[in-house]
C-alpha cells in the first residue's frame, strides 16, 4: 500500500463523517458490521490509517432529537397552554443506534486486545509490529475516550499480565512496562474523567500485582 493513498483515504472518510455522518456510520457499523476496523488493523504501519482508526473509535453515537408534539395551542377553555412549550420528549437511542454503539464498543475492545498481543510473547521477533502497536496505544493514552477503553479492568489485567512475563517476553518488556507507566501517570491526572468505581477497581488491581510489577521494572533496567 502507498502511504500517500492511505492519506487520501483517511481524508475521504473524515470528510464523509463530517458531511454525511449518519449515513456513513450506518454503512460502516451496521451494513459492514465494523469491518473497516479489521482492515485498518492489518495496516497499522501506515500512520494515517492508525490515526483514522483512533478517530473512528472516538465516534459518539448520539440520540436523535425527538420533537415535542403540541396537541393544541390552547386549552379547551381557550386559555394559552403555557406548559406545551416545555413538554419535550427525552431523546433516546434508536434500535439501530444501539447496535452501532455496541459495534463500536466491541471493536474497541478487540482492537486493544490485538494491540496488546503485539506486545506479548505472541510476538517474539517482529519489532516493527511491536513499535506500531506501542505507538497507537501511547496515542490512546492522550485521548480521553480511548484512555477510557484502555483502562477497562480486563484490558489492564491483560497488560499487567504481559508486563509480568519477564524473560519470556524480552523484546517487548520495556515497551509494555513503558505503556503501563504512562497509564499510571495519566491515571493520576486530575483532568482525566474516571468514574469512582473504576478508580477503586484499578487501585485494587495495581495493589494486587504491585510486587510483580516492581520486580519487572527492575528487570527492564537490566535488559
């Protein structure tokens, strides 16, 4: 694949999302069932496609504004019905929008787990694959929405397990530890919006594996 064409593809999809947002998302997430994410994952070596992947993961499915129905401008006695202007139906996700939201959540989880696999013992000798995954995951730390995906309990548990592989995973150990360190630093950032129950989960997870993480930090210094 040519890098310049990947850049053009990125711009085209971005333009479609701006000008025909609902139709584009319906096609990508419903008709194609999120297949674009699988394609982008196969070409993470191209920076413009990695950026597009991050942009797509940030998409927010918002409920359509439902217009209030005015039954009458006047009451039966002819007086003004002042309450009608305030009676608006609460906007909710349609069935298709719920499916799109579920597709995004599912693909987001799959993508992060696949990227973490590139930092694990499953990738013993492909340094380029490691660097591509590490770069994308580090960019996830910069983005609030992607950081929320990255700090999901199952994802962090998997990352900690990778960090504790030690000499079973020598090529990737320093990258996985660097990623975990960055997450811990961002976790302390007061600008990050993290739910209290998730904060408690994360703290308990770090406390449970503190000794193993510390040991592997020392190993990184000696690698």
